[in-house]
C-alpha cells in the first residue's frame, strides 16, 4: 500500500507543478502577445526590443500546450528546456539590471516548478531509450583494439 500512496502522491504533485507552470506560461505568453503596458515597460527596462514579446509570447503558449498534451515526449523535452531558458534568462536579466531580489527569485522559483514537473512526469510522458542492435554493436570495442 505505501508504494501506491507514494505513486499517487507523485502523480498529484506532477499535475500541480505542471498546471502551475503551464498557467504561468499561458498567462505570461498572452500578456506578451497583447503587449500589456507592464511587459512593454519591463522589456524596455531590461534592454530588450519590443518585438521579442511576440516571439516569447508565442513560444510560451506553445510550450504550455506541449507539456499538457498527451504524447509527443520529445516535444515535451524541448518545451521544458525552453521554459528553463526563458525563466533563468529572466532571472539573469533582472540580476544584471540590479533589480530587487524578488525580481530574481520569482523566475528562479518558477524554474524550480518547471524542473519539478519535468522530474515527476509519468513514464508515458518521457522519452524512452531502448538500445537497438546497432547501438549495442557500436558500443563494443572493435576486435582489432582488443
């Protein structure tokens, strides 16, 4: 019974983390695409051109869809990587601009939520690596090297 409870807790924690980070990406992406005054001022403060909002907004929303949709494990890997790049880049940008610590801590905390979602994802949402015969053969040392 403890294994079942642990497994169920893991699934619940996965979905909480996944829904939180997906909601953040959809919200942030939408704000970027509609170019709210807040994000325009923020991007100007950080020294980024306004057109970056369109690029970031579209990718955030697509990334959220990718991690929520069933299947497509390779796409999920890229989506999680993009989220980490976006969020750690935001933290670094705020740090370089000498913004208050909360402006650095918030994206880093969101990065941890994304990492938690990635780490807890069920096997059906992971890439599976199975060694083919060619992989096994290429891993053996060549007979002339023995």
